[in-house]
C-alpha cells in the first residue's frame, strides 16, 4: 500500500515547479537582446552621433565645407580640361589636380563622417560659373583662362583657406588635416605659376617673331 505524501511536501514541490516556470519565461534566450538592453544600445548610439556632430563648432564646419568645395572645383574643372585642352603641360597639370584633390577630398570626407558634418557634393556657384565660361572657350584662350583661374587663382585661395584652418580651427583633427594638405597645394601653385609663365614667354616670342621687320631688299642702299 502506497504511503501518502505529507501535505507540506506537496506544497513545496508545487512552489518549486512554479518558480522554474516563471524563470523559464523571464530568462533571455542565449544570444538574444532584451528590449530594454536594445533600447539602451540604440540610445547610446544616437547619443554618440549627436556628440560627434556637436564636437565641431560652426566655424570649423564652415571651413570643412569650403575646403571640400575647393577640392571639388579642382576635380571637376580638371575633367573639363582633359576633354578640351590640346596642350600636354596643361593636361598633365589638370590630371594631377584630379588625382591629388580626389585623395584630399576622400580624407576630408572621412573626417566629416566622423564628426557628423555634411559636405557639399558639387562646386559652389562661383566655380560653376567659371566652368561654364571655360566651356565657351577653346584653344589657347581656354588654356590661359584655366591656368590663370583654376591653376594660380584658386590655389592662392586654397593656401589662404588652409592657413586659416591651421591657425584658427578649434578641432585638432581638422588642423592636422589642413597641415597635411598644405604641401600639395603649395606644389600645385608653384606648378601653375611655372606653366603660366612658360606659356606667356612662348606667346611673346611667337608674337615678336611674327612682327619682326622684313629684311631690306638687296636693291636698297
């Protein structure tokens, strides 16, 4: 004959089974994230992005956008030169502008992404107007205009812009990037000035030759 379990034993067993059931329902599945933890993670990510965006002040953001616009102008204008110019020196210079400023723009974009700064995706209106003017020119006039404005003029402005960033930017990463870009811009300006001077010298020699006085005839005494 089976012995009846004491009532206290039965109550204890029931409580134990209930506790196990509650734990099984509340315990997280391995590898899953609880809603509270997921929300906390999302909030932390949003907070980090907001912090990055506010870590760069208004002046530094504007400097970054101006540098980006300068890079884009050199890249896009260089492409126009590759299509229209027949002068090897001018074309080689334009290709170097495309290569060097594409690299510089990539590094600036990385910095902007890290800081939460939105950069322009095309040259500013002034440089777009210059590109439109170049489209209307050809031959020597095209090359001279490009070297004077896209070569010498724009790189003087780029020098000033980078010097301002190195001296006045509050963000240390922006200051460092401006310092890194400066030697290439200095080199570009020197190249542009040399090409412009050589073209001017060649033009003057050609002009002088075409206007040289005709030799006197053998009959004149």
